[in-house]
């Protein structure tokens, strides 16, 4: 199999969890894989040494111009340094979604998005596992990797490889990275607004999704939260509809919460939503669709319409 | 500003339970309700608002069959100026690159300053916008949740990044942007609105019109192929509480008490 590379994302000099998950993904792709990590940025020496604990080789690409390297610049850099026909694993996060589809075109390689597993290779055909319709169904996808592949890996889908036994070497690839000019210039990152409650600090969350159907029905969830001593949070569609503030949104594009108990009410359970729930809480899923993906990750499930069930539960708790 | 918005007809997941069909070759399509991909609807609304603000026109394009024409017409009823349908038997079973190739054919026939797509669609791949931009050699940004027109050469855009933060950038026109939901509040389209645009001709282009070789698209051009559909097994699954509502409520309260869920 071709050389396998992984793209390392990081924040404040610390590699993302995906850095170790991609080691596991590479080994599932090819049992004897020894992937090479690629780190692009500025002031990344310590970071590269950190990553080298888990990778036999780390390619460091560092210049001042890359201090705010967006996907546009990074795509050009990767096209320049990666050998033709390489396989590159990238976390399917907001950066990877920005980077990879275009990179696959520039490298004339195939692209597979949001991959959650591999089922082996046969010649130049690699079979990946993906999901569609927000996790409602899974698919096997065959791709022709003869010309290389850019494969985005779902964060959290692979266990991190914690062995840290590599003591790898850092190879400086900063010398010849091609053109780093860009038609998309980074200005600033605007922090999310802080709302009236901080759902990240709550032990019990009553979280609502599309199943609430109407803004007026949110009251039902608020009543339950009040009875339980909990706070109302939500999934993305509720914020898109402007029914609740962004600060109440649980998910990778919202808040990361660590409650003890999480009541998922009328939430289907997309991976972006589940990605915002950490700390292994006790998850109760209430949904009228028995096939909702949320039932696969919940501890307890109830097949019911939340509009009927939540008021019953609220009344019973209030009578305690 | 001349704006092209790429839209897709998809099963409406808010209206349907998506299930794998009996032989695993696809999803169960009986009784499925279809609509425009939610992300694309936000993209069309954004395009219309930009045009109303700075002038120009909005064209809506879709790759698909006759049924996709309905979706194009629905988006025209929102206020888009014209529609295009890219339809050919040779387009069947295109992969992401194939769809981007077909769309590039349509882009090349026009003179667009701004090309919008939805950030993702039913297959969750979020790939066509980025591929199209790379093919056109245009700057690209994904997951865009704000657009401000600075002048006729530049936009100021926000991208949704992790944690609800927003990455602000300046991007040169022409460019391709993929639009995230929540960027605006798409207007409602009633039956009357659709009637108003019912008679407008929507031109249809195939491989020949778009200057494409049939081998570069569709099944023959696809290097990424879906083999089957199956029901995912992510974890052990929830313990389902059964019985009357009263019994379920009682069981749930005991569990919540034990787990610290009732204060």
C-alpha cells in the first residue's frame, strides 16, 4: 500500500485528540502501516516532538506565513510536499471539511468523507464504512486508491492509540512548500457569545431537538427541567430556527457538555450532536422514531412522542 | 453580482423515517417525501438577499431528473431569477467528483461572480463545493455562516468552526462558498409563489451542451462507489422501557433518582 500520512490539527500548541485516533485508523487501513504525521503551522517545534511520541516520522512545515494557515494555504502546501499517490487521513472537523475535497481534486486522488471504519483492500480497491442521513443508515463505499486517496475520518470513531512508543523523528519539510499566497485572508476568530446559562457546567440537561416541532412547545421542556432541577439545552435545528440561543446548543459546532444525566428529547442523534456530549453521562432518549440513531448510544430509550410523554413525566416528578 | 446556487433534491429527513430497503441496495423509497436539501435552501435565501442588496441575478442549478425540476422551480419561487437543470442518463450514479464536474460545465457556460452550495446534503459528504472550487481554481470557504459584500471584488465571510466560534476572513471574488444552516431565515414559499413561476422555462443541459465526455461522469467516471446500505450498530443500544406510559414514567423516575437526575 502507498505511504499513509495523517494531518495533525491542534489548538494552542496541543494536538487534537484526532492525532492519536488517526494512528488507529491507519492501522485498521493497513495492519503494518507506519503513518507519517504532517504538522503545518508556526512555532510548532514542541508540538512536533509531542506528536513524535506516537509517530515514527513527523513532517514539520513551519514558516511565519503559516501562523494562521487556513485550508486554502494548507492545501497548496500539502499538494507540494506529499508524494503523488499518497493516502492522507484528515479529521472530518471544520478544518478537514474545508481542506480535503479540494485537495483530492488538486492531487487527482479520490476523496472519502466522514469515514468511520475500513473493511480492507483488494488490489487498489479500498472499502470504507460511512453513514448517510444523519446516521440513520450506514454504507460500504468502495474507492479506487490507485492514484492515492484523501480520507476524512470522523472524530471519535476510532479509539486513540495511547501507546506512545514511537519516539519518532521530526523531519523539517519547510524548505520547499511552494506558493503560500492566498485569495482568502484570515482576519480573526470571534468567540461564541456567552448566554444567560452555562450548559457546560450543568449536571442535568433536558435537551430538545426537532421533535419539539414548534417554538411554543419549548415550554414543555422548560417545565420538565424545572421539575428535575435541570437546564434546557438543544440540538442544532432549534438554534437555526432561532428558538433558543446558540449558547444552549450541544454539539461540535456548539457547546461541549459533561453532565451526569442527559435527557435527549426528540433528538435523532447526529454525530455532530453526540460529539458535544462528553464524560459518559447517563443518556435517556425519548423519540417517536424507534430507528433514531440516538437509541444506539443511549442507556435508556423510550419510544414516545415527547409532546405527550414529557408532560406526564413532569407531572409525576412534581408529585414526588 | 451574478450568483449561481447549486441545489439538490433529497428525501426530507424531517418528514420521513429513513430505512434500508429489503435487499440493502438503497433506502426504502415508497412514500418518501422529497424536498430541497435544507442547506441549499439557506444558500438560495442568502443569494437572494445579496442580490436585493447589491443588484445582479440569482440562478439556481440542479443535477438530476425531471423531478429535480420541481425543486429548482420551488427555489425560483423564493425569488431566484432563473433556473437550470443538468440532466442526462450519463449522469446517473455520479460520485462527488462527477457531480462537481457536471456543475463545472454549467459554471463555464455562465459568468458568475459567486457560486454557492449547501455545506452538505443527504449523504453528509460535504464535498461538492470544495471540489468545484478546486476544478475552477477559485478560492473557497466551507460552512459559511455570514457574508458581507465589501465591494465588487471582495467579501467578508464568517465560517462556523468548533465550539460555536466564527472564523472571519476576506475572500476575493469570484469564489465558491458552501453555506451552513442558520445563516439566515429562509422565506416561506406558498403554492401561490410556485404558480407564479410555473410557466418560466427551465433550460435543460446534458453532456453535449456542457462539453463533457460521458466517461468523466456517472457510473463510468465514478471512483468512489456505494456498495450497499445497512443498519448501523454503533453501540449496545439503549434498554428500551416498555409498558404503559404510567409504568414507563415510574421506571424512568427510579432510574433518574439513582443517577442523580432529579434534584
